C-alpha cells in the first residue's frame, strides 16, 4: 500500500515543478494554444495514468487543463501522485517544445 507523503516530501520533490500546488491533493494547471492541444494533452496523460492504474480528476476549460491528483484509497498524496505529476509535466514540456 502506498504511504501518504508529508507536505515537506511533496514540496521537495516538486520544487522544480512550479505549476503544482499541494494541499489535500496535487493540483496542476496547464495552458495550451488551442482546445485541440489541450485534448491531445489529456489523451497522453490518460495513457500514462492507465499504464499506472492511477487516474486523475481532469477539468478541461477550452485551452486550459487542470489535473487533480490524490490517492483516494490512502486519503492523501502518495508517490504515485508525484510520479503522475512528473509524467504530466514531461508531456506538457514535449508538447510546448512543438508549439502546442
């Protein structure tokens, strides 16, 4: 069973990932140049999440996507949430480098 991380652990691991805020969940906002780019991002994150068997809450608002990550079964953020956040950041950076 994954263990709930302390706030200091979360902050240390996400220090270079400023789009994420941590409270009871990790919340990250991603801004794109179009609705289509936002949907491509969601598709890519969904693929990673399915591979991990760990699924985020996703809010899509035209060209903005907000991911909310929490391990509900554990009642807080775990290493799985950190890993999915890092994967989402990697996907976003790859898309941004291509102008998305």
